C-alpha cells in the first residue's frame, strides 16, 4: 500500500478564533470548608510548620482549561505525554495542547470524517508521534513536522496507516514506535507506523478488546484484555497465541499496564477490581495478587478516622465520617486508566515516599488514586467532587502524565454525562503532603538515649536476705571457740566430716540419658564465623523426622543464638531441643500440662523460657533440663500467648489477655546440696501494660540480643501498638494493619554472624490469617512492602527473616513452604515434600539452614544445593 497524506486545519499564529468554546477557569484555592478538613491541614496550626510545607499545600489541583465539545468524548482514549495532551474535539478534530506553553493556542488537526475514538502518543521524544483513530482512518502525525509546517504557513499533514478498520477502542505504539497495535472490535491489528500495511492480525477474543500493551523486555510479546473478562499473551510478530487465561472476573476488563521493573502486568475492570500477574517466564503468567480499589479507599478513610480520633481532630473526623457514608452510595467504580507515577529525578523532596518506592496512578470515574505497588496501599486520593473549582465531577475517560515536572502533572478528563473536556494541573507534592501522616518523633529499635530513672527497666536486682547479724553471731562464736582449749583435732578420720559429701544420693532420676558432650559447647563461647552471604538459599531437603510416635502439632520453633540447637514446643505438652543437624536424640523438657505455645532462648543460651495453655510459665536449665515455675496458673486468668527473654536476659516479657507483663526474675545457681530442694528462685511483675482498645494481645515481640526499649504488640482489634519502656508508655498506634488480627510479629533481629546496617533493625514483619505478609518500618510507621502467594486461610502459619535480612520464609496450608526476597512481592522459591500444613519456619542464625515444622509433627531441614 502507498502512503496517503491528510491535511489538517492550520493554526493561525496571531488571531485565534476557535470553533469551540474554551473557558479558562480561575486558579483559586479549593473550597477549604471541605478540603481543609479532609486533608487535615489546619490554617491556624500552620504557623509552626515550615514555609515550604505550607506553600506546597496551598494549590493541590487547578483546572487550567475547560473545553466544550459538540460531541461527547466520555469513552474515548485520551493521551498525555511528557509535554503534550491530546484529545478529540467536536468529534472528528484532534486537539494537541502543549503543557510547556499553556497560554499558547492549541494545535488542532483535521483528517477524520467520523468521530475520533482513540488517541495515543509514541514513546520516542524526537520525533514525537501521535496517532488518532476513528471508524474511517487511523492516522499518524509527526508533531515536529506539523509545527514546522505551521511556522511556514502551510497546513500540517498526517499519514494514513489504516482504513475502515471498524470501531477502534485502543491504540498503542511499540517501544521503538515502528508498530501500532490497533484494538478494532474483537481483533488486534498490528500496523506499520510508516505505511498502510497490516503486519499481523491477532484473533481470539470473543468480546471487544479494550487495551493492549507491548512487553518492553520481550520485543515480540504483547498482552491484551477484553470485555470477555480474560487476558491473552501473544507473539505479535508471528501472530501466535502464547497464553489464554480463563475468565478472571465477572466484569469487563478495561485497563492494562505493564510493570517493567518487576516483569508484571496490571489490569483493572469496571467494578474497581485490580489484578497483578507475573510475566517472568518461569512463573507461567501466574496470578500474583488482587485487590479491590473500593475497599482500599475505605481502609484509607478508616485509618484517617482513627488517626483523627487519636489526635482529637474534630473537624477532620466529622468530614471523614461524612465522606465514608457517601462512599457507600457508589454503584460503579470503573478502572479507567493505570499509569506510572514518577517523581522527577531532579525534584526529590523529603515529603515523598522513599526514592525507590514505586507508585501508580489509578484513574476512576470519581477521582484519581495513588497506590504504592510495594505495599498495595493508597498513598493519596483526589476526589473530583471535593474541589469546588473543578467542573467535571464524574469522569468518563482520563489520561495522566506519568512523570512529574516541578512536582506537577497534567491530567485530561472527559465528562461522563456531558460534552466537557478539562485539563487539570495537579501539584503532586501538595497532594501527597496533604494526606501524609507525620510522625511526631522518629522511633528506633536501637536504644539511642540513656536509661531514665523512672523507667521500669531501671528496676534493681533482687536483694538477698540480710545475713549480717547471723554472720556476726557466727564470727563471734568462732572467735570464742578459738580462744578455748582445743578439744578436737582438725581432722578426725573416723568421723567422716572432712570428706566430700556424696552428692549423687540426692540426685533424682530423669527420663533423659545425657552424656557430658550434649551441652559441652555451652561451657565456652563459640567462635563467631561470618554468615556466608553469597551462599545459595537452603532449598534442598536434607533431613526429615517425626518428633513423636503419634501425630502431634509443632506450635513453636526457635534456634538458639549460636545456631547449635533447635527448640520446638509440641501440642502434647513437651518441649524438645534438637541438635541443629537433627541427627541426635532430642532432649526432652517435661513439666507443662498443656500445649507449649511459645518458647524462647536466653541470650547466653543457658536457659529456655516456655509458656503453655495451662497458664504457666517455666524457665528451664538447658544443661540439666530442670524447670522452675515462675508463674503459676493462679497468677493469670488467661493463657500466656507469647513469652521471651528481654533486655539482655534481664527481664521476661509475657502477654496474657489484653495485657503484657514485664517480669523480673532471679535464678539461684549456687550448688548447696543440703538445701537444693528449697526454692530460692524469685520473680515479680515489675510493670503491666495494656493495649489501647484490644480485647486480647495476639502477638508480642522485642529485641533481646542488644539493649532496646521498644516492644511491639498486636491485638484483636487488628491494630499494632508500640511501647517505649524507657518512657513507660505507648508511643504509637497503627490501626487496621491487617484484615484480621495479626498472629505474629517477626522483627529483623539479625545475627551475631551477619552484619547489617543499623537502619535494617527497624524493619519488622506482621502476618495474619487471610492476608499477606507485611513489612513495616518503625521509623515511618508505614507498611513498606507486602508479600503474598502462599496460602493462609485457617492456621496461623509462621514467618522468619534470614540472618542476612534479605529473605523471608513462611509456612503455608498448601503443604509447601515459601521463600521471598525482600525486594520482591512474589515468592522466589516454593519448597515441597510436606504431608500437612507447614506451621512454623526458622532460619539458622549461623549457617544457611532452614528448619520447618508441620501440623502432623514433622521437622524438615533444608540446606543449600
């Protein structure tokens, strides 16, 4: 086919009399009667804020241009590039507006006889192409040539590359701008961008194709979505169908975005549902995650309502409550556009999320949403109806600039019910800052200040009985005896008083045959060897054994600090300690009358603390397996959920009901055989802390390997509360961290064998039944990333962080264990070989080993290949 040129309407350089009506809206502030309360910005309190921060909040969004078209463009594909916006006007005219020169006349081109239904920009900057499509033609325009022709006084021209292709819903240039994918009804046509030629035709959808995208790292791969509620992966060069998905939703799929950094693609439907799929070849286009944008919005508002309650912001609270009620009236929530949200490299600001945070714009009919791809949580919401200076309250189509320039992005909107087209200028920094929850004081797990005298951690050790008077009496007796004549010699052979006592006669028999080698390693400190950071992951099953003759669940699992031993608590009341290699007969610690639900090692590895459903807390000697009851069942009304040593073994933390207790203890290690059965061990509760509104504490965690004042708790109210024991109070509350109450907090405690940056110790994980694993930063009180792919719907499957801090292991109900990388939201390894649900996992702190425990009482040890 030969090239065909179409001429366009010339742009007059001096006098401009457009055939349509253009209304330039005033750049006034949004109505602060509503927006000030929503964004939490208090004008009276702004005096204490920095000048820059106040200036950013002033103008969030402005409507720079408003066009009245003769025809509606409610379902037309609009386009935004780095410096241009393109949209149809009066049906068959293409309007190009330069964002660098907002007061100049827009360029409008003519060439279509029928209404334009789709517009897109090319990927190259010089020259920049724009393609427009209608039922009659598909035309490619070179904007540089068009502007040059106008300066010369001639008319701009475009190249027709397709004729009478049908209703075109979507256009997309290939990464090199040589091919244009045209979604014409149920088919996808690959057209040559320079000539009227159909390269390939992709057929297979049974409904109109609504979007198509090219895979940038695989040049021959394209992905398409359709109203038939499925997606397909094509080899667009040969026309072969590589993958055909099943129906994934009950509503038509409308939008599509290819996420190059993680090799994933994201699609949204007409009911607010968003899916993420993997494009990694080994993953076979597997489902990564899915979320409901409507529910995300409700969670976003709920958190701000609770924060307003916590901070006692009445105005903000009333407005948020009204807004939440209004959201319940919404009937549809279409995902109109998904676009990258990138801050300009030269315009970084401390008020933005971390520099490596990846965010997306999601455009819907009611507003624009910025979602964090790492944690799948909303960063900001811009509701059109919240701004009195916006003319379009309900959008039918939208396009968003993907990169901010001077903190500003442009957005195109077409009205759902009218003929209006608006150009919005959004101050991205002001939007993010207005809804940002400022942390008053940055917290840190590592103690950075001296211990206060008022802190409960300042509790003194137990005082021994005052024996001065008795000692004085004894010394007086001795002195008087020395002054008397000697009756007996120092040694009387027949009496036997000078011989060593026979200690074995008082030793009770135990159920364990121990030799002196079992815990000989505890007599001397181990030699620290660096953890092999470059070693492969432990994914090869090395050993598997059953912990009991009958099926019994393993409820808790923990390695000692030196990595030599592995302790596990069983449902049959026993506590077992294995060698880390799982090769020897385990040591049995017996004494509980209920399932052992929590176990922890002391920092010096000489003691074990355990809690049971019998409401008792015991401390065990690792060497002798003797136990001491430090809290009897009568002391607490509810079972102890979690217990551990704390503050370098100075205290014990334990949670029971809605409270957790700081327990001071004393263990008598003196060997007095005559008084060995007399109880000299002591304990007392130094302080009791209660969560704000939780009925029960579901998890508790603190660092014991170094001095830390921070204690983390989660409760049945689905919230997380942080306590600073140095100031003896709660310092932060994060509401609704999961859809259900979290059953475990896992801190990045590091290891004596692997060095990590100090800031990494401020990271911790939470997990809950029916939800993903979430990574949090205590400094920002934000969820930084989420990990999902494992199955956790019924049992409290545990999680563990590797000593190097780069990997996460978790159990699953699908009879597998999963390993995630910290930098990826999807799993990297899936460990098989189980016969039941994997309840517990634990990384060895000294060697690349992974131990797992199942519901049917089996231990597995994984080593590198």
